[in-house]
C-alpha cells in the first residue's frame, strides 16, 4: 500500500497557545501559505489568476486564523459582519 500521508506546512508550525480551534487554524495556515505573494506582488495560485497581493483567499485565511484564537477580534469592524441577520419563521395561527 502506498503512503498517502501529505506533509503540510501547518504540521511543522507551532500552534499559538490561545488557539481554541486547532483544525481551523491549521487549515487556514495551509491556505495562507499557499497564497503568499511572489516576488512581483501577486498570488502564485492558479485559483487566484494572478491577483495582486493580498488575494481574497489570503485575506480570508488570515481572518480564519484570527477566529480560531481565543479573544482575538474577528476583524477590525465587527465579529458578525459577514453573518446574515437571523430570519424569523412565520408563526402559525392557532385554530
């Protein structure tokens, strides 16, 4: 049987002490590593099509890394900015 284990950069990274979600932090770390800008200042990932750094994916990965840490602000605006407002289900009228 072949070995399908992949070494990811997050396996070698030191997990910060305040991380509350190690799986999220490590996944985001791997994404951020794959989307680091090249020497021209563009994302080398084929998925980004040469976007100027930081690409949208790198921004999202950095945000996920912050969210995975205790007490870290989600972003500079609001923790739930990207969360849609709750929807109310229509109440059933009693017969």
